[in-house]
C-alpha cells in the first residue's frame, strides 16, 4: 500500500531533488519539450502544471510565487533579446491555456536507454493544431535560411579559390637534386663493415 506517500524521492536529498525539478521545469518552459526519465518527468509535470496555473492568474503574488521556483535563465544565454523562462511563461505559455482546466503537459514514452536501461520519455507542453502548424512553418523557414546561408558561404569560398588559382603560380624552390642532374657531386656513400660500424 502506498498510503501517505506523496511523491517520488528520486534517490536524492530534498535540496538536490528540488534543484533537479527546478532545472527540469525551467528547461520545459524555455524549450517546450525535454527528454528525461519517466520518474523525473512525472514529478516535474506536477510542478510545471502548478506553475502554469499560477501564471494564468497573472497577478503580482502569482509572479512572485513562480519566481521562487522557476529560474530566470534565458533560452539563448548571451542574447538580451531572448526572454527568460518567467517572462515566457507569463507572456506566451499561460495565454495558450486560458480556456483549459489542467492537463497542460504530456509524457511520450520513448523506450529504455542504453547503459542503465532507464525508461526515458519526452515531457512536452500540449499545443493546439494551429500552434503546431506555426511551429512547423517556422522550422521550415529556419532550415531554408540556414541552407541559403551555407550556399552563400560555399559560393564565397569558391570565388576565393578561383581568385587564388587565377593568380600567377609562385615557383617553389627545389629541394635536393635529381639523379639525372650533373651538378654538384656529393660525398661518397659510407659503407658498413663486418662489425656494423660505418667506415669511410
């Protein structure tokens, strides 16, 4: 029986467990999908859904409550334009679920990982069909711009290589002498005697 067993301990102390859950929830809000073990995902899901419920309230007390748990780290670390997790939660994620009472996340099982055989899964935010279509279009546009940038980079490399080929080739100094060369005659080759010591 599991009477009065409220949560999974995850084989960690309370401070370590809180730190793990804070990291998981913050990453979930920043990236909207994370890969972790099923046990951690089930624990992180409880906290993430509570934070989203607070964000839907949107008042100062709710913002302070969320700020005590969610870490204010940005998706792109050194980019000042990138919103941090708390801003994204209140401004972007909470409006998605204005008409939804709970069930903001889903767990998709992926199987067992190599090594320790731990069961892994995706923990992701539930999105509507329109949001998924927008994300797909954004991904395609980003991929196309990346490919275009790579093609432009390759063309500049080609033009540089063509420019270097068009320049007059510089003659390299010759090293050593060829057999047919009747130039300087070097010293005779040294021979080895019966004892293996070089003579001459």
